[in-house]
C-alpha cells in the first residue's frame, strides 16, 4: 500500500515539474514573438520618416516609443538634414547607420537575453554577398534593447554581432522568465497578447496553484 502511494507521489512530482518547464518554454516563445514584432514596428517608424519633412518634435514623437533618447539624437544627427523652414529630411545613403537592419523576420531571426545587464538582442544571420554597391562577409546583425521608462527600447544597432559574446543562449534554450517578470512588476499588470487574452504565464500560475493544492491533499492522505 505504501509502495503504491510513493509511486503515485513520484508521478505527481514529475507532472508538476514537467508542466513548469513547458510553461516556461511557452512563456519564452511569447516574449520572443513580442520582441520581434516590436522590432518590426521600430523599423517601420524609421522608414516612415522618408516620405516628407518633419519638425524636430514630430521626429521625436515617431521614434521615442521605440528608441532611447540618446539613440534618437544620434539617428537625427547622422541621417537627417534640417532645411531653411526648420523641417528635417532623411538623407539618402548606401551605408545606413542607426537603422534597424533589413531582417527577413523568418526562422533565422533570434532573440537572446542578458538577465544580468537587463538587455535583449534581436538578431539575424546575413550570408556573404557581393551584389550591389556594398559587399560583406557572413555575419550577424543585432538590435540591442534596454529596459527604460517601463518598456523595452532600442539602445544600439550592432552590425557585427557575436552571439557567443552575449551572456545568454539561443532562442530555443533561453529562459526569459526574469525579463517577463521584470516587465510585469514595473507595469503592475499582466501583459496581454493582441487578442486580449492573458498570456500563458497567467494560465500557468493558475494551473500550478491547482497542482500544489492537489499535491498538498495527496500528502495529507499518505501521512494520515
């Protein structure tokens, strides 16, 4: 009888730990998807400045939701020119600097986190090319995020990113639990996906509580 109870106990423990690992992986996948979508939006904000002239305030209004103040100032200095009417225009160039790289946003777009520095890298592999006015060797390019004013913002574009030097592991192994928890603590609310349903972390917490309650009742039955 006791042996059967012990076996049941081990099965419950395996279920609990297995569920926690699955929830963490799904949580990380949601976070990665959100960061990739945010990177797309940041790139669109930069490209939207090319259609006409904008005032300094309008440029800031478009970019500051995605980029740090320091990055925006550098972008304006390097890539924009002020005319006699006080409007800023994007200058054409074959060597774009401070621009989000031209990602394909497919399976080769990765997300890595450095929990010690509180940074996130969204990066992609670029194979060697000799086409066009600019040739290059195989390399990675990355968009580096930092946590600022209760949200992730682009702080740097790294055109020669080395994933091995970034203090994290690749997308399929990285745990972004700390990053998500940090976001939730600062916002004092649970993040939501686009369709308005709670993200997986909220569901995971509810199910874990259910498992803990069942596990407690189970132990009480063993040691009565």
